[in-house]
C-alpha cells in the first residue's frame, strides 16, 4: 500500500484525498491549523456564522464528478441564486439586478442599453463556444511540457484567436454601448483577482458560466459544509488528519522526497507527497529553489489581496440580497491604480455577501451576517495595514449610506482580516488572495506545474497550479493530479 502525505487541507488537498481514498492508498493530511478547509472555511462568533472566503460556486457538476469518483453520491444540498447578484453604482439609488433570464435582465437597463438581450445572447454564445472548445483539451488536461500544451492549443478553432490578443474590457467595448453594462460584466475579472484591463478576453467565458451555463449556487448551512462532508467521508475511510502541523523544509532526498520536516522538527515519510500550498511559493520558501526566490516571485503577476470584514448586525437590511457589489464612479481610474497603490483606497469598491438573506441559520433572529470583501494591493505595495480599523470604518460608513441603515450603531460582533493576516494564516504569498494571476504567460503549461521538476514523487494541487483559481478549477486540479499520480505509480485499483 503506497503511503501518501498531503500538505494542506484546503479544497484541493481534501478533493485529492477523496479521489485517492478508494484507490488503495494510505493517506495522511497535514494541516497548519486546528481545523481543515484553508480559504474555504468558516468563522463563528457571538451567534453568527460567516463564510470566511468563497461564498458561492459555479460549475456545480464538478462536485458531482468529485463525489462520483470516490464512489459516493454528492451529499451537498445546493440552491441556485436568482437574481445571481445586484450592483450598486455611486449616485444611483436603485441597484441593477442581474438575472439569468435575459428578458428580465434587459428590463433592468431600459433607456441605458438598447437590445441588451440580443447583444448579450451573441456575447454569451461566443464565450460558450470558447468554453466548450477548450474545456476538455486545455482546462482538463495534463501537459508533458510547454510544447505539448502549445500543440493542444493549436487544435482550438482558429476563430478564437482574437480572444488571446484582446483584453476583456476591449471585448465588452466592442459589444455594449453603456459604461454600466461594460462595468457589470467585467466584474468577473475581479473574481480572478485582477481587472478587466489586465485580463485576457478569453475569460469572458466566465460570463457564460454565470448567466447561461450553470449560474451561481449557495450551499445549505454555508460553504463550509463542503469541507465537513468531505472530511466525514475521509474519516470513515481511515484517512488520518494531523493538525497544527506545518511543513517548513524538505528532508533527505535522492531524486525523490524521502521526508518532509515540520515546524517542530518532526519527520514525515511517505512514498508520495502532494502540496496544497501555493505551488510557486512552496518551491521558493520550502524547497529553496533559486528560480522561485523572493525577487523572482515578486516579479510575477499576483492577484489582488483580500481585505475582509465580518459583521453581525442587529436588524434586517432589506436592500441587500445574497450577493451585492458596491462601485464608485471612477471605474477605470480605480482599476488602473488598485494593484500598485501604497495607501488604502479613498473610495473603495467592494463586494457584500449577506447569506442570512437566504439562510436563517447564519444569524440570530432579526439579525444579518454581513461579509465584506474589498480587493486591495498585496503586501509588495502596501506593507503596513495598521490603518485597517479606520479603513473598515470607511467601508462600513459608505455601505450604511447606500443601504439606508446605520450599520455602525447596530454592530453586535466584528472581525477584520487584512492582507498581512491572510498571509500569516494561510501562507498566501504577499497576501495575494488567489495566488498567481491568469495572464497568458501564467496559465496552462506556463503556470507552476502539478508535478515537481526535480522530485519524482512530489505533486501540487490547488488554485496556484493547473488549471487555475476558483472552486470548480480547484476540484478539476485534484482530478488532474490524481491522474498524474495514477499514471506514474500504476496503483492496483
């Protein structure tokens, strides 16, 4: 029986453990913290429950495939969101509600964007064609090398080539007339931790997945239910968890890893090691690879850092739904400066999740749980977050004025996590929320590989390796690394 050690119990590590759990492996999961989950975690405080990180999902069928691969039915109960979100623009009292029904959506933009349904249908169909023409051979494929990746790309229909050389914003400019519509459908770039001016237009396929393909879904009893259900299955299969254990260096090796060493000097031995840590930073900080030293890591393009606020509020905020975006009136200027500013934004753009609007178990009766996420520069640019309380106050004040409710006077509980907190908690490089960005030179075979370049028995899983960030991509990542391990070791099924 091959012994496997998985470093980190984020969704990538847990999904890989689940896929391997019925294939005859002896699995141990090492976790830095006292609970599993990584970014996919929960905060419980004073009777309120918050999703710590991800608060919705798309491509839910990837979870069906995950559980099926482990020989079990999908235990998750999911609810599709409709409207999927709403967007507040500064100076406009009424938000735009975003529906999957394009006729209902068009009615939100009467007098602002003529023939929106027709334009959007054409735009989404283009994104859908690209999605389905690349999903199997590019997104869901392992690559032997960069040449193999380029050969696979060459099989993608040539009609998609313009997507590679335009920004998402340019694609939107070519399709829609109003600034409001362009801004709203560029928000998916922020899901990738980037901006539409820096994101290739190929990622307009995300508009297709949100509006036409699968939509957005919440999970009954919170997103952490995903972790609980996977852990429950793993424990029933004798998968071992060792908490409060952080791997800090590699031990003896001779072409393959023989052991990893934790913060207490304990040695962990296995036949196969899988790291769910950031794939680039792990190579630099734990393996001490010169090609991933601090300077070279800093020169890479990283996603924005999260600044998060968790509020338990007395009273009901009827203007909010499950997902809400609050934007200013200077989108282009804001997007172009947010990556490299060294000070907290004066007029921040932010996302608000109020899961208590659709799940009463998140908050005491008559209360709301408010999770605010504001993308901010990572620690390369803004190193000092001693102003985090003042910055949080500014966001809360702005939100209060825009939903006509004095949040500050009704706060029951409050917790703030700045980029330095996220870096310390989860080893996120420079506090970057989603790891390496998805530039064309940082995707596919140009992303840190899911198999180590030097050690034949060390693998990687998660948002920072292939295929990329987002819950469904991480689940696909677990499938790819499992295929890689199975092909390498040919374990008897």
